[in-house]
């Protein structure tokens, strides 16, 4: 049933996060299954949106290969951000006495980022829809409900966990975006300009 896991999980995590987290917790899927059947299809959709959006709206003086570079950068950016955030969140949960499980931190990160990825699909395809990224903040609620189900933190540890996770994710995203943009531009202008 791996083939029908993806669309159902996306709908469930958006429409009813509490119920989705119960299902996620009971299934106890390994990291590789979550990555292959859930995360990679979402990242690939964002990547394709990024390529198409760049082809349609990028500077006409740039070669079409630049759009492919934009897509590759998008894929790498999201993939690295999710893995690095998951690792650091795993390290954050340990001093908070919430365990130290990469599988749990990975699940929290991947499923909480769904609204962000859905918003990215639209905002990368149509740059004029950049404002829809505000809806990605719904991922904080998804993270909150997921941490309650998977980690069961005491009330006074929920907010520090949420804030630390948000700062980690945003910091990694901005850093990787900056570095990959520098590298992308350098490679493009070195070989194609």
C-alpha cells in the first residue's frame, strides 16, 4: 500500500493533524519509507514547479539550463534542510529529556513541513504568489500536535521545543539557500555564460 500512502498522508496531515499523527505513530514507518514514499515525491513536485517557474518567468537572457540549476538547488536546499534539522532536533530533544530518536525528529520535521512544501509549489511556479508562503506557518501547529503525540513533552517544554525547532529549520534553510545560490551562480557563469 506504499503507492497510495502519499496522497492520503498529505490530505490527512493538512485536514486533521491529530488523527494523522495517531496513524503515523501506530504505523511506525522507518525513515527510508517516509523518505521514499512521502518526502521525495513532495520535493520532486516542488523541484518541477521551480524549474517551470524559472523557465516561464526568469530573465530571458539566461539559458534554459539556468532553470535546471534552479531546480537542482531547490531539491538540494529542501533535502539538506530537512535532514540537518532532523539531526539537530534530535540533539535538542535529549537535553529536554524527551529522548534522542532520529526517526521521531525526522517524522516531526517531514510531516510538519508539508504546508511549507505545498506553498513552495505555488510560489515557485508563480512568483507573484509569494504571499501564500504565510500559510506555511500552519506547519507549526502540525509540529505542535506531532510533538504531543510522539514525544509527550510536559507543558513547559512544548514552547521551547517549538521555538528551537523553528529557529533551527529557518537558520539551516537560509544558510543552505545562501551557499547554494553562490555555488549555483559561480558554476553557471563559469560554464554557461
